[in-house]
C-alpha cells in the first residue's frame, strides 16, 4: 500500500512539472544554482557548504543536497529541479499513512493519505523547489518512528527517531517547533496516565507514569543523544554565524516596530491563520503559494474539517478525564493523546506565519499540512459513522460508511485538483510571481546556435537567477554592453556571427540603446517578441543584426564612445 500511495502521489506531482507552475521563481533558481555548485564542489574533491547564504538568503542545506542528487541522477533541467520536491512530497504521503496506521488504525490512515494525494496545499509545494517540503516529510518520519518505538519498545526505532529529529533541523525553520511538539505530546500523555483512577487498572496514576518512564525512558534518552549528535555540526555553525540561525526570523519578524504593535499583529495573524481553513476569501494572498485568497478547504470540506476539530477536542476531553480511547486501545502514549497531537501539530506549525508578516503564509506553515488532512480525515470518518447509524434498513451501516468516505475523497481530490491544475494557471498574478518573463526568454535564447549568433541581454535579465538557470544551454549569451554589441567580431578560424540584441522597457535600455538601434538599424529583423499576458504589448523584443551589417570597431566606438552596461 505504501508503494501504491507513493506512485499515485508522484504521478500527480510530476504531471507537467516543468510547465506548472508556469515559470521558475527566483528562489527556486537560487536553490538550483546552489545545487549545481554543490555537485561541482564534490566533483572537485571538496565538501559542500553546511549552510547556504546566496544573495543573503539563509537556507538550511539538506534540500539543496537532495536537489544536487536529483541533478546527478536525471540531469539539469527545470523538470529535475522540481522533481526533488515531487518525490519528497510523494514519500510524505506514504510516511503519513504508515504513521497514522500505527496511531489511529487503517481507516483513518488510508483516508488521510488518499486525501493528501490531491491536497492542493501540499501538491503545490511538491511541484516547486522550496525547502519547506522537506520539513513536512521529517515531521512525519519523527512521529512515525516515535510511535513505532513506543509500541514495540525497541531501541533501534528510538535511534531512527533521533536521526530524523536531528536531521530535521537541516530542512527548514518551521522544524524548530518539533521539539516543543514532542515534549508537549509526551507531557500530555503522562498527565493522562496520572489522572487515571486506580479502579481503572488496579494501579494509581503515579504508578502508571512511573511504569511508562521505566519502559520508555532509556529509548527517549537515546533519541535525544542521537538527535544532538546529528544536530551538532549545524549547531556549531549557528554559534559561529548567528546570522544563519536568526537572519531570516529577524527579517520577517513583527516586533521591529515595538512590542505593542507586534502583539497586535500576532493576534491578527492568529485569527487569519485559523480562518484560512474554512472562510472563503481568507486564504494566502500570494500567488507563489496559493490561488490568491482561496481558503484551504471549499465550504463542504471545511465543514468536514470542523467536524474533525470537534472529534479531536472530544478526544482531548476524554483523555483528560482518564478514559480509554474510543477505539478501545490501551492507554499507551503512542495511541493515547492523539487528538492533542493532531491539534498541537497543526497549531505549532502555523506559528511560523503567526509570528511573521504576510499572514496567512502557506509556504512557512507547510509542515502543518499533514496534520490538517489528518484532522479532516477524522471528520470524514465521523460523518461516515453518523450517516451509517441513520442509514436504516435500505443499506448496511458498513456500506453506508464506505459510501460517505468514497464520496468525501472524490469531492476533496476532485475539487482541489481542478483548482490547482485548471484555475491556478489562469490566475493573472502567477505570471509575475513565477518569473514567467525571465523563464520564457531564457529558454528561447538558450537554444540559439553559438556558431551562428551571439546573444546580448540586458544586465537586469542577465543577472537574474531565474535567467541564469534557465539559459544554461548551447547559446552564447552575454551581458548587453556598448559598443561591443554593435561591433563585428571576427572569431579565429570561423565566420562572423550575427548579433541578437534584446531590447526591453528598462530605463537605459530605452533611453540609450533604443535610439541607437532606430538610427543604425531602422529595419532590423524582429526575431522574437515577448508580450505581457493576453496583450500584444511587448516587454522585450529580440532583434537580429546580420554579421555584414555590424559596425567596424572604430565606427562602433564613435557611435557609443563610452563603455556602458545596458539594463
């Protein structure tokens, strides 16, 4: 089943991967370029960086290492760049199923995993090259390994949990909340045992707590030690370079304007982060993350999600009162306190957006997506139970419940898949948010023939990471510089080449290059025009200047006496 879930989820995540999202966003390209540098460092016999700060953008290394591995296996392209996130996202679906099967049984696990396959929030970040997707996988792995360790009492699973816990800090900022999650989950489970009455089992609550510590304490210590050992290199780097630890949090934090204003912002962010799940028009407004303002769930599935919240709250109440789980399982930490775990998992992962600007922000909170779909699954199964009890004689309860589950999964996956693959590409803001302009131009120019033509591109495009990544190809592409772009260049042993000059709307491109082109080459051949969406207005035009029409060097210096880099 795990393999089947992985393959189906992977199919959803790789379909048209290099075309949707339609461009290659700046941050994706930076990750790709860093991955190429990492591969080159390894080929040169060196070690890759432990932390990346390209363009003063601090980033943990594990996702970039994973991207380098994907490049090594499948070559360098936009497709392989995003394939890293795709296989990580698909693997997360399988791990979530394995974790919930241990925690909640087959039904909840399967419903949550199948729901996760088409869950727009998770699907989108499984198709874009952002490191946040890796933190989602590691949270699921830690919870899965801890659950298995608690149930089997085998030290090897505690050891694996420690590796996952320590390794998770190499993924994304939001993973820093995971220790709080684990400590709180364990603490609540122990409080639950403490509140049990002696009549329930013959042992007092204190006895039960002591037995749990005796059974699992050694494993917990092992997990902690292993996690610290794995984390140690990154921790040492944080001590040497405090910017690596707090640079990004300082940049997006809310308290630079004062404590009062910061607290007010935090309260407002908490409200909108909760509202985004079920109130239309309250979702993430950034087209890099979401269909702007679209809620996480449509109104029907939002009701199911609210039902799941109610189920979790009821379980927390029952746990606090010392009752056994509704599924009849014994009061072990691994399968008690699951309602508390689900809600706290989601709540803590939302904190990255609650305490930063631009809330709600689905990118910073992606590690909460598995918890959200788990809570939704609890709600759908509860709705199935409710309908089954009232199905009467016309349909067996088992069949009625199965019908509700199937309809709910079809609705969720159908609506969210349609939203992502049909509605999202039509959103006008996507064109700009994903650097479609730079992507389209770079892909076109990268295929030019270096034996026949030289391409001259303004510095604003030439230096853009998206352009740099996408233009890797056979083309001879150079920064647009005068007088060089106007002068005939005689290659040794070859024939002169045409010049392809890219004109754009940037200031000195329009004020300096455009008049020269109009005076010297009024009938220059238009090779390609790049237009704004749904218009005939060009933001860039590629002109071909044949080699025999290019100027001699002295004449070019007369026309453009000063060396100038053109935007």
